[in-house]
């Protein structure tokens, strides 16, 4: 007896975005044009990552970025690739990168240039040379017409995460996976190398509400505030159910696992980094947006990440990110 099942239809990320826009009669296709630039850039980055050893683009440039961190060759290639791809889209007004001191103003605000794109071009770059999963993180906001003229580009960028209109990440691992949200759920795509397109593999991803895994660099435990230390002690007890430690050291890879399997990611303040280490605008905000859209939560230990109003472009923050109940559990020790 022949099977009546039909092959699963292939839906690319471009098709998915266009289909989603049909629910909004006033949609112009502007937004899909912007996201297309991001997907193109990440495919170019993916090609460079895959061939890094062969093409001699491993190692550092000898320079440091505004964070004081050593810039890897692939950091610079990835940053230049995203800036170049976005620069051709006339609806992109401002770009903000981890690698640049100041915002890049692509075009003045008018009918065009209405979006701000903030990004970490290659998260986890310290892992590049040892072939550990790394990624790209991005956040999209709209420019504000009411911004004071003085210092306008910077002021326009300093918006709370709740103002994001889209966010996403790409993880370059055993396969290349993109996840994004526009505030209507989280959708996941895998890059098919046979024809060079991101194909829908998971729609409306939901993070498990609980998960007995925590992700943290426990080598710095003695420098964490007391509440975090108490939580880590508790997580190892029989009462807690013996949580497992899973830590890659690449934010996007650690979050990707947490999104799919549940648990919690922690980057507490430390003695050396009392304000935390992760960047609010282009690391914590986009991943917090994705987490909440998938049913999870994100906090800095005192307040919701998406409610934080940034004061500086490269502002840092502590981060508690993951399954809703697990984040609440950590906060019960930290508060």
C-alpha cells in the first residue's frame, strides 16, 4: 500500500517573513528587505567561518575594540560584511556594532532610513581558533522622530529593549541555525548548503518552563554576589534534583541550548565587572526579547532586561536568562 504522505514543503526565511506580513494589510515589504540583508550577511560569515583555517583568517588583528577586547580577524571580517550588506538597504538609518566606538549613520531620517540595527557580528570570538560554536546576534528598532537634535544618532539608539521590533541570532555550529522574532513568536531556520537558503525547521518555538541545567562560568563563583553563590550551592543538592552544569562560553550557543532544552544562563556581576560583562543593547536585549517570546524570562537580578533604559552605547549588564520558572528560582536567591 502506497503512503499518502506528501513531502514536507520547503519554506525559506524570506517566504516565511512575506507570509507573516500578509496579516498586516499596511505592510510594505520594507522590513523583509532589511532582514534579507541580515540573512545574506550571515551566509557570507558562515562561509568564512567554515573555511577559516584554509583561508588563514584565524587569530587576532593585534588591535583592541572599544571594549578593550582583542579583535580577531573574523571579528573584523564579520563586522565589515554586516555593515556592507545593511548599507545597501535604504531603510537602514543607523548601525551599531560591538566593534565600533560610535553609531554608523547610513542615511538621515526621512521616508527612508527609519530602522536602527544593532549587532554583535561574531559572538564568542575567543572560541574561533578552537572550533567551538560561535554566532551573530542582532536587534532592530525604529528611529524616533522626537529625538533632540543634539547628539541625535546616539540618543536615538538609547532605547529600552521593549522598543525592539525584531531580534534574532545565528549560531554557526554543526549546522547553521537562525532564530528570529518580530513579536509574534520565535521561528527557527536551518541553512541548507545544497542551495544556500535558510529553511524553516521549527515554528513557534517554546522554551520549556523548567529545566535542570544551569550555564555559568563557575570558575568565577567566589567573585559572584552571595545570592548567586547560594543558588549554585542549592543547585547541586539532592533537594534541587542535582542540576547539570552546561557551559560553552559562547553566549549565543549557550542560549540556543537553553532555548531548546530549558534551564538558565547566568552572567552575574563580579568583583572585576560589578556592572556585569554582557552588552545590553546588542546581546542581552535581543536574547531577552527572543526568550520572552518563547515563554521564558530575562532579568539583570533586579529588573526585567527589556525595561532597562540604557545610558551609554556599550552599556554592560548582568544577565539571568532562560526558562521562566528557573529565572524566578534564581531571583528568589538573589533578591
